[in-house]
């Protein structure tokens, strides 16, 4: 697969850091999520240790945490959402409102249906040329240049296939 971009720590203003709020992450005892999208634990000496994520193959920041249900790799935005938005409702996914995978601030996250997630991506983040093609190297939400995987032609094909009864799950698997 493609190489994911290395994690780039967001820049936090002095005001943001002064008003940063930490909340426990219910599913990972001893770990805390911050309103700025950071994850920490408290060391035995009482000092807060902020963890630095790496990225998974799809470019989402992730952390290795103590085992949770047999898995120990957790996406940072899921941890922040759990602490600030509550448990993830069944069938919903976490959306970054501004499309920036490295911006896991609590206020930038929301629970949406997979359909709303795709519609948000198409509406807000898919860079289009005036002729309806995908603009190569367009800047998306402050990230380095990307070429969108879902071209308008693919989007139309996915919509057509969904309309004829194919499940969103199987289409999502096929198109990533």
C-alpha cells in the first residue's frame, strides 16, 4: 500500500494550552484524552506523560495502548471522541469536520453515519476541477497535496451500484 505520512504534531496556541481539558478514556483505564486531541497517562511520580502517535496505513494517528479486547492499537480520534462525545453509537463512525486527520480536537469530531461521512467527504473535501475531474495536487484542509481516491466517475458508479441494491459495506470494502 501507500506510505502513510508521518505524524505531525498540530500547533497549539498558548490560549488553547491554557484551557486544555483532560478527561479519562473509559475503555483505557489510566489514560486521558484532551480537548486538543492529545492522549496522556499519569506516571508513578504524578507527572503527565503525553503520548506521541504514529500513523496507520490510511494516515490516521494511532497509539499502542494496554490491550483492550485483544487489540492494543487505537486510533487517536476514536479515543478523543469516546472521552468527549460519549461511547460510539452502533453503526456510526467518527468524522473530522475539517477533513484534517491530524486535527483530533474534540470540537472537530462528530459521530456520523458512514453515508454522512462519504457525503461530507464528497461535498467538502473532494477537490474538483471546473470540468468535474479531480484536481491533481489540490490542497485539502491544510494537508500536503493529495489526489482523491474517489473520482467523480467512481462516485457515480458507487451511487449507481448502491441504488441497485449493493450494500454500503461491500462497496466500502471494494473502494476502500
